């Protein structure tokens, strides 16, 4: 993604969040202002809730994400990105926690969403549909008729 088009980069990030089924309301103002809190929510979801297979691989790589301060959490995220995806963010942790570097943060979040989504597609919905057979319809109609009498 190229820099210089923050509006388009924000739209791409929103698209990736929607595709990842991000459950929270997207804090667009926070993203545009470079608020670390807005991005931390995305990373917490992606690295702890998005995919059980991803969580298993993180655990197997001896990385722990739970119960850490925001700084330590991001330290672990950077390590996971380096070790599991061979990805080096364009900003360091100190820059991540500063109020600047807005477009770099947007691009980084979009890149990471794409990396994780391509490597760990979550399973399809666990709900299932039951096919109704002709026999089931006949039984249903009989029950309906007998209830009206």
C-alpha cells in the first residue's frame, strides 16, 4: 500500500476488518488520529480471538499474549510477526505508541490483517441447516391439522 492516500488506506483497513468479522465498532476517529488504543483493539481481536488455529500456533511458538501490559503485548505481536510471518513493521513499538505515524499505522494494520487472514481462514459458521424431507412435511401437515381440530 502506498502512502499519501490516507482516506483510501482507511477504507482498505475497514474492508479488511469487515472481512475478518471484527466484532467491535471501528473507531475511525481514533484510527485517523493515530490513537494506539484504536489499533490495540484490532490486534487484541486478531491475535487472541480470530482463529483457534492461529492461537494454537502462537502458543506452540512459546509466545504469551494474555495478562500483559499494552507495551508487552505489542512486543509479543512484533515477535510473532517476525517469527511466524517474516514481517517487519515499518514503525517500531515506540512509534506505535506515539500519536503520530497515522498512515504507517493504518498500512501496518491492513498488512497484518491480510497476512493473518490469508494464513488462518476461520472455519465456516458452525450452524447447520436440516433438510426437510417430503415425509417430514407430511408429518408436519398432520400435526398442524390435528392441532386445529
